[in-house]
C-alpha cells in the first residue's frame, strides 16, 4: 500500500497534467503547447517505473504514467470518464514511449 504522502503527490501530479491537457482538449494533442513537456515527463517517469520494476520493486508512479500515456495517445477524455476500466496491472512494462502510436514520438 502506498503511503498517504505518495498517494497525494501522485494525485496532485495527475491533476496538474490533466489540467495542462484539458485546456486544449478539443484539439489534437499534437498542437497542445504543453504536449512536449508532457511527453518528456512521460518518458522520464516511464523509465523510472521500468527501473523500479526491473529491480524487483513496485512502480509507485504507475498511475501517473498511465494517465500521461492516455493523454499522449489521444485518449485523455477517458481519464475523466468514471466508466472506464481501471489501470491494468503491470501497465508500465506494456507502454513503450518509442512506439509509433504516439503523435509526439521524437525518436
């Protein structure tokens, strides 16, 4: 179980990124002026999560990475929908920031 402080920080970070996304939500993520920052955060946090999991630990930022992934692949509206499915287990190992389905893929 995550400590209350980690849960608060995760929720705060998710909210901050969602606000940056939602200001331009009617438009494609590729024209959002904050998209490159969100992508850079996504890559950094994904690498951290993968490193934690590689060392046998639990990625505490998994929910945050998942929300960024949804936003960057154009499904940000799903984050606010309460009827969507929960975060899949071992999600960070399934997300590759270099994959072709990200509109901002810079690799």
